[in-house]
C-alpha cells in the first residue's frame, strides 16, 4: 500500500461526496420550500451513512441542517 496515494484517494472521494451531497441537499430543500412543504426556517435532522465494502465498514453520522 502506498500511504500517499491512499490518502489522496480518500480525500478525492470525500471531496466528491461533499460537493454532490451539498447539491442534492440544496435541490431537495429548494423543492420542498417551493412546494410549501417547508417554511424555510426549520432545523432538519440529517444522517449520513458511509459504507466501504471489503473491510466491513458501516458508520453513520448524525447532525442537523438549519435553514435559517
């Protein structure tokens, strides 16, 4: 294993996940606000699950997304 390549691979993956996740969240919130499902001042519970096959890793992260 090359530690430098491994580290860069993890960072690249996390960057893609971060950017794509933010886009998906923004679109979903915009749609829900436009449809009246959300008022725009909520705090929404959020959960992210990371799974890596081959090493039996499944870990969840909990947090909140505040709209105002």
